[in-house]
């Protein structure tokens, strides 16, 4: 065999070996990618997290609003449900506002303070008077929503307790609260996206505490929010 023929044969063999090596690397890469893909599971919340608790809630369509009457069913706003001498509105203002000044001679009534509003992300300077409505107390689970997801079957005492439970209350921007109305998580979420995980976690905590159910759309909206924060804990107060 001539030197030229031998060289051509060696070149072909070398090329074949290179192609075999490349094919082997491609197959190995595909195997590794598939193995990694098999190990990736949907986000699951840790035990006690909002996401894990969401999976324990009953999911069904909402009941009728028939018979709902805010004051007749849940009592007048606001009451001293915990018998601490202060009505619930002032309890929540004292909890959620900063730089609080009380009305002179009163140990309960908040005269002024500053709210870092969780719904809008804005700072609101609260002053009691004609602009008191700039800061409102929101029922995180709206009373009408509660009525249509289980509260219609409660007795009056439990409904009054629910309406004044700090777990279900947040001081918030008045217009944002009015815009929310009785909407659930499928229909309304805070403009401030940084607060959405905490907001949904509080809704789930309330629903779990009072054994209220969620609608399919509400469940999916809550789950969608919590996929970005699967370890978000449940608030306790």
C-alpha cells in the first residue's frame, strides 16, 4: 500500500473515531439533562406553610349571597370583641401604624400616625378627622366572601368574632380597600406585588382557621401566587 493510501485510511479511521466520540458525548448529555429533568418536581410548600395549608382547604363553588346583611349577620363595626377596652378599628390602627399619637386623654383612639400601606406600597399620613377614610381597615377575607364560603351556617357569636378577628384585618389605603370590595384572590390582588405572598398567606390562614372553603378559581389564583414563595409562612395574628 502506498504512503498516500495509508495516510488516507488513517484519516478515515481518525474521523470515524471522532464522530463516535461526539455521538457518545451527545448521548451522555441527553441522559444527564433527562436525569436532571426527572428530579425537578412542582413547588411544594413546607409543612405549616401557606402553600401546604392551601391543599387542605375544601374546594367548591361559592354559595348564594341570599340573606347576607353586613350588620345583621356580622354585627356593627367596630366592636370591642376582645374586651380590652378598645374597639377593633383602633386596635388595628395601633398595631399597623407607626409614630402613633393617641387622642389626648384617651388610651385607645389613634389621632395620627403613619401607614406603610401594604396594598399600594405608598406611605400614608393618617390624621383623624375629615380624612380619616384615607386609612381603612380591610377584612382580608371579605365578609360577603365568608358568607358565601361557609359563614352563612355559623351562629351570630362566631360571625361577630370573625368580623373583629385581627388575623383577618389589615390597615390599608382607603381607595384600594374600596376597589377590592368583596373580591377574592381570583378577582383582586394588591397592586404592591411584593406583598402578594403575605396577603394570600393571610387569606389562607383565615380560611383554615374558620374552615371556610375556596372556589376553584380562588384556589388556583392563590397557588399561582405562592409558586414564587413556596415557603411563605402562615401569619398567626
